[in-house]
């Protein structure tokens, strides 16, 4: 795996630690930056001084967040030219059909329901890491889309 950062937007401290532990158990060594509410995540991602290279290679987004919920975070990320192509995986406990539909309607690249069992969660994170950090081709830079 490469050394680029992963942004975890999650407010539950147990889920934060569980996610970090699952990444470690899968030998995924990318730095994980944690934002515990939607507003802080947007401030970080949409900071005008951030270059494309400073943005995370992958964002894991919970839907139920304080201050600004995950769906609004997703909408605002997709509306900014610098962040509109960032890979965003919704990682949440909700299995509500309306949440799944809304996440995809607002530009989520993937929707994963957090398994309750740690072994299943670890396996899910391993697959997620292999795909998004090794197999997936990152969006291109350049052109007239704000990546200059």
C-alpha cells in the first residue's frame, strides 16, 4: 500500500479505534486522519490552501455526524472542483434503503454497512484497502477541472 492518507469521518470513538485496528491487522500502513464531525471534515477538505496532492487518497464517511450530516458533507465535497473526484466510501451502520439511495444519488463511490463482528469488519477493511489503495486508479489531475 502507498503512504497517502486516508480520511476517516466518524464521530464514534469505538468505531474510530475499531477501524484503525482493522487497518493495522490488514497491514495497511497509510496514515489515517480522523475528523469527528462534518464541519471539521469540510474545513479540512475544502481548505483553499490544500493542493490536490494534500487531499486524501480515500475518504471513509459515516452518515450520522454532528454539526453537518454525512449526506451534506458528500454533497459539498462533490460540488467543489478540487474534491469532486475524491473516492468516497460511505462506511455506516445504516442499512436503510433511503440512506443507501441518497448516498449514491449524492456521489458516493461505494456504500459499506459496518459489520457488527470484528472478524467480518477486519475482512471488509482488508478488501476495501486492497481495492481502493492498490487496484483502483486514482482520478486524473490536470485539464480544466480545478486540478491544475
